[in-house]
């Protein structure tokens, strides 16, 4: 690994980028790595090689889209090349967008119609507009610690009684219409419905919180959302931007957790590494979008043929190969290996995740009753003696030592050739390109770095 960062190519590229791009990056989390963001030269399987020739085992995986890793299988590559050779895009329908829609509809029970857009942000913005248009109501409920992209309706934080915009530039009026509640807290949700039930267009949630360290749903939480939405005539929007075609395999997280949403948003994996988003749901709801209905939705790049080809071939490859068993098994190995390692350092760490998502959380305070190690995914197991101590809401995770993680742990792992998401709240992903040897090497690095701590 590079020792003298000041002389590295990444350092020089970043220095130059700082003069030209806002903060030297095009998405804020990319500026997090200390001391300097790694500039990528190219990907190789599960690895990336940086501009200085350093090779890292990559668990960022594009923040989720790269289910198959960095080397695309021949079938995916050929399909993309053909789409490019035919002409990049038309603004006129193509068969491939219909085929990708058919694939999603065939595998995800709640989806009868789809609309493709270009990002997860666009997908959730359009789904919320659809819910508002359909119900004729303005308020939505979101989860504290949840994330649905960068648009005004979801850039709101706080609670029922005290909330406001989470970014400058978002008018206060958006915070009047958006109510954040703690994830996994059915009573808090009920309270909001009791106060504002007739004004609530939708509850918007991820199946598990994937942008807040990974918080799994407790048994019955999604059923409570479903029941309250039914009782008050609101829609249930499930944001599967991260979990779609990652958690629960081709049935997605809604299949795994038996969730029955009215609308689902997708992005990331369904574009096979290219910009994408989608809204799906019952035909009767989806037809409210233009051109069949009056809820406006349109986009120059919607259903982009190159993206559609990449997404379709990626999903078909996943269906025809052992992709999900491979990534889920490696995820299990990684989480249980981490559980064994952190046992020696308890009570300051918690291993979280499921399927091919994982994260090691740093929690600030050692609960006094903590007398054992944390089992991966224990939030799903109310019988666990330590159930009370596991993160169940976004706030539980945000209490962790996020800055310390970024400044000490992340660079030490990078020095050992393991590239993690630098922000402690962002999930990490295992891909089809990762191997058991990668997992072992990664666990050795975790062990090594954790043992250095006082
Ligand atoms: N929803 C969820 C659950 C996400 O994780 C993200 C991005 N990580 C988004 C929406 C926004 O997606 P995009 O970055 O593609 O706009």
C-alpha cells in the first residue's frame, strides 16, 4: 500500500479535482475517505485497482449496484455492446425495456406495471407524487435514519412533534408534510395516524434500513404498516432501491419478509451498473401516471436501452447461476467471522446485516448488561438475551462513533487492501466475484486492525 499519501497519484488527482468539482467529488460520501479519496483506475473481479496501482478488495461495490462485481459476464458485456452499437438511445420505445419490465413483474409479486426512471431519487419522488395524486392527500411518513434520495419531500428530519428540513434550501413547508418516525416502532406510527390519518398519502420505508448501519425489521413491523395504511386509506411505498434483487434473491426483500406494499421503488441492481430507477405496483395505481393518468412522470433517458440491456442480462445471469447462494453464503461467513472477532473486543462493536449486506458498527456506550457477543442479525430474534441492546432504530445506530470509524478504522483497513464504505452509516456489499479467500483475508484484516485499538 502507498505510505506517502502526499506523493500519490490519488492525492494529486484529488488536489486537481478540488479546483474543478465541488468538494472534488460528484457525490458527497465520496469525499469521506481519509486522508484522500481513492481514485479508481479500473476494476478486476471483486477488486479495484487505484490510480497508484494499489489493489483493494472492494466492499463498496458502487454502493450496491454491482451484484456481479467489476467484471461483467460475457452475456452482459455482449448485450451492452450490441445496445451501444445500435445507437445509444432513441427517445422511442424499444423491446428491451419491455423485457426487463416482464422480468421484474414475473418475480416480484406486488408489481403488475412498471415505469423506468434514472435513479432511486427519481423513483421515490415519482412514487410519492403518485401516492399524493391517487389519495388527494399531502402528508407522508418516513423513517428516522431512512434514506430515499435527494429530493425535498424526503430531506426532512426530526419527529412528529419537532421536525425540519435536513438540508438548507428545503422549504419548511416540506417538513410540515413529511413526518419522520422511529423504524420498528408500531406505536409511534399509530400515534401519527391517529393524529393525521385522513391526511396521510403514504408511509415510505425501506424493508430494512440500509443507509443507517443496517437495521433489520422486527417481526410484525411491516404488517403494522400494512394494517394502518389499510385502515386509513394510505399507500404503503416500499423502497427497495438497495434491497431489490439483493435481499431475498429474485423475490427481493418483500418476498423474504412477506411484505405487501402498494408501490415499490427499485434502482441500483436492476440497471446492471448503469443509472436507473423504477416504480412498480398494482396496475390500478400505476395507471395514474401519465400518459394513462394525470400524475406527471416523464424523462428523456427513461428506459435507456443500454441500461435496460445491462439490467436484463444481469438479472438473467443471476437467475441462471448460483449468484444469490454464493453472495449470501459469503455474507454469512463474513458476519459470523466478524462476530467471533468482535467477541474479544465486546462490548463496543455490533455486527449487522443479512444476505450479502454487512457492517460492523461502533457503538459509543457499552451497555452494562452486555455479557456476550452479538449475533449477526439478532434484531430478528426477540429471544436473544441481548435483544434489547441491538440497533432497532436509526437513532440507535447514529449514536455510534461514526467519526472515529472514518478517521482510524477505515484508513487502516485500506492500508491492508480492504476497501470499506468510509461512512459508518453506509452498508457494504459482497458480490458474486468475491471468494472465500477474500473473506478470510478480510477477516484477518479486521482482526489485525481491531487488535490495535486500546
Ligand atoms: N433509496 C434508497 C433506499 C437508497 O439507498 C438510495 C441511494 N443509496 C436512494 C433511494 C437514492 O438512490 P439514487 O442515489 O440512485 O438516487
